[in-house]
């Protein structure tokens, strides 16, 4: 992009606000350190909740070395506890309280939930499940992503049709990817199904992915439909 992800997030959140759609934006501690005024601007918006997203998004030698040794990206338990608290404290210095969390790329291990609960986190959104429902688990409210996540299923940036065709990725929603307009239709099918069955529909739509796919136009279409057809309590972009 020709701007930072935080700058894209501001435009994204302003669009959502026009249609009274609530959004949770999971932000790394490093982003808060690098762009404090922009992150504070986001946090001040009435429709925005800032959540934690690790500090370095697993991009340190500790994370990479631990993955090589154990297969887990999260680092040893003491390091993971320290990184969680470092992230929370970085936001606290900006006057932002963090009570929701998603690990980068949904990467968590057997220690993550208890460490988050211990640190005062209330909501955890590291699960992708087509029929996932909000539930209490390990002292946290688990909020599953129950519609197809955009990063894995929308063509954008390097995720071209040829890249996806040569990839061995397959997630809970399968291996297919679509142009963003087709992804939106797919999302709407899940939202309708979840609303009929009484589930809260949770959409994962990254500001950066939406910006790269079509300059956030499809996300705005989603927000329009949310206001016209659904209660904001039943659809949450997260």
C-alpha cells in the first residue's frame, strides 16, 4: 500500500461509523509505538474497539527459533506472558484499555488463553469455525470468526489466482479464493444463515486487505447492508 495499515484502518473505521457498524481492530503493540496519534484517533471513535494483536506479530528471533524447536510460534510461556503484558502496557500509555485479543494469524498454544485471562483480557477471537458460536472457555469469552476470512479467501496483493492455485492452503472454509465482490456475496450467505439460526455473525475483514482488493468499496457495501438489513448486534466486523 502507499500508506500504513493504521491509516487504512482510520478510513475503514470512518466508513463503518457512517453505517453504525461496530468494529474491533486488533493492533500490534509495535504499531501503537510507531503511530501513537493515529492509534489514539482510532480508539476515540465511538464504533471502534482496539484489541491486542501481539507486539511484534511473531517477527523476532525468539518466535522463529521457538517455532523451529517446538512448532509453536508463540515463544516460551514466560516470553509469551511478557509480550502480552508489554502490548497491554503500551496501549495503556496511550490511555487505551485492551480487553479483547487475537493472536497474529490465529497462532496460539496451550498457554495462551490462561495467560490472556491472567492479564485481564476478556474476549479472545483466535478460532475460525463456520458454525462457531460465542461461548465461555478458559475464563474468556471466545468469539469465533464464523464467516470466510478475507485474507485467506480474497484475491489481493500477492494472493493472485495463480498464487492460490499453487498453494497448499486449506482452512475451515476450504481452499478457494474469490474476487472481493464474490467474497462479499459468500459472506452474505453466511450472515443470513447465522441470523436465521440465532448466531452472531462475525466478519474478519482487514483494512489492508479491503484497501488492496478494491479500495474498501466492498466493505462499504457490507456496511450498507448491515444497516439496512441486520441489527448491528448481529453482525460485527472484527
